[in-house]
C-alpha cells in the first residue's frame, strides 16, 4: 500500500482484515514525529472528555432518558 505523502503511521486496521478497495485503513501523520504515535490527538482527547462528561451527567440524573 502507498500513501499520497510521507509521514509516520499512527493507526492501522488489524492485520488480516478484509476491506473493500478504497477504504481508509489507517492514519499517516505528516509531521514525522515518532513520539506522536504514543499519544492521542487533541481532537481525540476532547471527544473522550465530552463522552465522559455526558456519561457522568447521565449517571447523576441530570440528563434523564434520551431518545432519537
């Protein structure tokens, strides 16, 4: 497989999985900083914090029952 630009692989789908052609199977970080492979992005940290906050609010009874 080839990437359109140079970089460090930060995430890759598990070996042996079958996927349709053209599916995104990983992330390439163009900053070329290997240490970033062992950390989470600011976006991922913000999303995780938001999910945790929603769970805590739901468990405390602030949110009640949600329906879509």
